[in-house]
C-alpha cells in the first residue's frame, strides 16, 4: 500500500503540472528551451550513447516495478466508459485520460470506446463491476437512464466519477468534472447580439446544427442560445442534429442549403466537426460564410483545427469546451484514496475565441466576458 501512496503522490505532482498546462491553457507559450549544439557528430554520438543506455535501463526498471505493482494488486484499477470517437474533442479527451491513468502513474485502466451506443455504455459499466475495479469513470452519451446502473455500482461499493457530460436523473456518483454547457450557449448568443449590433445587422435568421440529441452538451448549448434568441426576437429557422460529427454536419447543411436558400444569415454548429462538414456543404452550394460574408458561422469546442478555421476567416467565433478534465478527475480519485471527500462539481476553465475584428464586448447575466484573439501561439497551445 505504501508504494501505491508514493505512486499517488507522484501522480498528484504530475496531475497538477498537467492541469496547469492543460486545464487553463496558458494564453502565452513559454519560450522553447534552447540547448547548446554538440561540438561534433562524434562528440554528439559519445554524449548520447551512455544517455541512451541509461534511458533504456530506467525504462526496464520502471517496467519491472509496474509489473510488480500489478502483480501485488497495487495499481489502482479504473474503468472508463468513453462516449466514442466522434470528434477532435473526443480524441483529446481520450488521450488526456489515457495519459493520466497510465501504469506509470499507478493505474490499471480498462478503457471502453462505447461508439455513441447507450446500451453498450451501460454494458461497459457492468463489465467494470464484474472486474471489481476500484473506480468507474463515465462520460454519459445521454443525460438520462442512469439510475439503475449507478445503483448497481453503489451496491458493489465502487465510486463513480462523471466526466464531461452530465447525468441528469441520478446523483449516485461522487463527483462530476466538466463544462457549463448552457453558459457556452449563452455566450454564443450574447456575442452574436453584440457583433450583429456592431455590424448593423438587425434581423437574425439562424439555422442550428445541434449535437447528439439528449446529450447534456446539446441540451445546454441549445437552451442557452435559444434563451438569447427569444430575448432578442431572432428567428431560429430550424434545428436538426448533426450528432457532433463532420458527416452529420455536412448532411444537415446540404439539406438546409436547399430548404432555406437565401433565407439565413447565421449558422450555429454545436461542435467544430459539424462546422467542418457544414463548410463543405456551403462551399458546394456556393454559400459564402465567415467575416465579411453573407453568413456568420458560430462553432463550439475550439479544438486546434477549429481555431485554424477562425484564423482563416471561416468560423466567425468559436466557443471553447475544454476536454482536458482527466487531471481534475484524478485529483478526485486521490482525495478518495486519502479518505477525503471531493467537491461534487468541478468546472473547467474555458475561453471564447475570434479574430480582432470579431472581438466585441458582451455580458452574460451582467458579467462582462473576455474574448481571446486567435493567434499562432494560441493555436499552438490548443488541444
Ligand atoms: C462536450 C462534449 C461534446 C463536444 C463534442 O463536453 O461532450 O461531445 O462538444 C463531442 O465535440 O463530441
């Protein structure tokens, strides 16, 4: 047990440094460390040979320790039921979890990609119970239908941590780490109002490509944006799900370009991958979008590829959803390991992105919002 606690201490140090790096994404990048170039190739080879042997020895030692810890049952067994692999955001979320819950950090991770299949996700959770894992992490594909299986986890004495999306019909979990999706929707709406006023656009006719129906991210973003639309009397011409995928976004936008030709001036995509698909559809239909064009294109997630499209003048504004929650989930597990009570809710830090001409002051419920200019450095530091 002592070894495991040492491993946990090392993990906490790792998590804090990871969290500092990934959780708040520093606005500026640190200058790349410079190293003196070796004098000659021979000197370089000589310098590197012992280092390589040392590295190899270290890796062997670490592998031996991990195997021993595994054999002694000292690794913390974690089951993670992930939504799927539908988006760049999801890829970053999975990578973050697999990096944090690694054997080197003292964990034995059972990872299941549930491929956006609710039944498969419940099955994965039940398999973790059978495996008698120490903890279960769930990113719930949709927000309801969870009480039965969470009761089974409770009866098996396995604490559950929810990451990212929420469970709305049960509180049988010890903590949730994620984003305020309604705030993201409100931010997009209030920014649009401020930007439209700046541009002298008095009428908003919006088409929405929403995320997976019933996912808390979809529910929150729709609720927030629709609340602003009602407040200002905008026309939401249509809202159809693109299922958070590029193919879904393209399919819906192709239909929109036919059904609403010349009638819309705003497209809201509830994640970047839908926006990528929507852009392909609008390109094919000859619809101009982005700053200075006929259509304002709004997106969510602000993944690296999405910010590149902001910088290229394609996406007009991108509202971040931070996928790097794993270090904060690990802090919850470390508290539980230490017999402490973790916070029930932990919110991620998020930013609203645009180019300078599209950065306008706006408020959410009277609170002034900061926007972040998309620069090469910001893109470099993104996920
Ligand atoms: C939001 C997350 C959503 C992302 C999409 O927290 O669940 O699911 O916005 C992803 O990119 O597919």
